[in-house]
C-alpha cells in the first residue's frame, strides 16, 4: 500500500457521491463529501466516530446531509432572504488541484483542498462572484482542522457581505450528561425567543430541553465535556467570533424527517460562526475562518475553560 493511499483517497460514498477519505498513520480518519464540501466522519485512532450523522440522513441533492459538519454560507440560518443556511451545503464542490499557498504548512499529509465558485444559478439568487476554498486537514494527532478562504471575485467593483458557520454535530453519549465550558456569562441571541438578547449564567452550560442560542464574541476556545465517555472536545477557532449551540430535543426531532426521534440524545451542535456582524469583502479581498477540533480524555480539561481563566491563559 503506497503512503499516498494511506493519507488521501478519492472514492465513492453513499449513493455513489464522490468523497475523500483522509487517514493518519496512527489510525485516525476523516471523510469529506464533495457534495456540500461536507465532512461526514471523524474517527480517533481507536476507530471511534466523533461526529454525529443521523441514521435518517439523506445523501441526495438538494437536501443537505443531516450531521457531520455542514458549511453555512453565504447566510447563517434565516439571517437573510436566501434558503436557510445558504447554498454552499447543497452544491457539488471540486477538488482544488492548485490551491494558493498557505502561510503555515501543517506537517500533516492527510489533507484535501476543495473549491466552490459562484455558478450562473447562484448568481440569480445571490448576485456576487466568489471563490470559496476549503482545506480539511487531519493532523498527526488526529485533530481535525477546517480552513475556509473566501474571496470576492466581483468584477463590477461591488463588495458583498455574508454570515457563516461550521455547523458541527458532535456525537455525545447522553446529552443530559454533557456540559459546555467557555460560554459562561456571555451574551446570546435566543432563537427560541425571537432572537432576543440575554446574558448566560455563570456556570457551564448543561441540557434539559431544546436549545438554539447564538453566543456573541466568545473566547477562541470552547470545550464540550462528555462525562459518560470521559471525553472532551476542544473547539478552537479564528475569524469566527460567535458560537451557536443547538439541540432540537424531542418535539423538533420528531418534526425532522431526516432525523431519528431519539437521536437528539446523542448529538450536540456547537458551531464556530460569524453571525452577529456580517463579514464584508471588497473585490479582491479574502476572508479566512479556521476551526480546529480535538478530542481529549476529560481529565485533561474540566474547569480549565472558564472564560475568566481562558482569557488569562494562552
Ligand atoms: O444552527 C442552529 C439552527 O439554525 C437551528 O435553528 C436549526 O434550524 C438547525 O440550525 C438546523 O437547520 P437545518 O436547516 O439544517 O434543518
């Protein structure tokens, strides 16, 4: 088996859709579908799946895949006149064979560059030319990094604005045993109360009912502690000031055709996002948004991500 085969393999996935499998020597892996530029699997070096994908997920355009890491662009949720979460997640991306160089090259060989350009169809609903480059990298230690570079390629001199999210579905053992650290005392917009603004209480966030909140100007590190699995996900982000926390709970779960009635117990979305303030790019300008996910044994993390401490720590 050649070393290249180990790290990057282009193959067919569900319904014959093209996907790329990334593997690291120690056994971790990730899968990215060209449909949506959508990460649908991230496994640690024990082969354990770390992302949630619904057993009812539909792998067929134009429906977005329910789970993994959908990319919300150029609009987050219903924050605008486009379809919810924009159109990037239900477009077919291409493999970018000549990506512009990255300032910092990671040591990993397990990465893929994808590209999405505005189509004639898109220009009818969103009249802006753009190039969206996405690099998905699986690090030697099994960390998963997504770097988006969005460039305004308008030739009419017009700037454009967009909102954005990595709509990550984390796989958790039991939602009632999960806590999120790093968002304490922050302001948020509550999507269940007309996006009204509130301030979060001082303790780690726990879950006992539907939640759909947009936390504003969060620290760059957020932790999701899965007590039962003794596992902590650490989400690090750059260029994405906000973070969305979502769990549909039982009623919304039943209302979603591509989501199992009980599956809300085993997933939590924590989404690195730019929602409160739209990003504006003049022609030729480029924006970069990075998210890095790592899964560590819980003993490493608890209590270390209280914002007051995080802001003090490097
Ligand atoms: O990110 C949270 C959210 O905006 C929720 O309001 C909920 O709608 C969720 O995304 C899923 O959206 P979708 O369009 O994928 O059904």
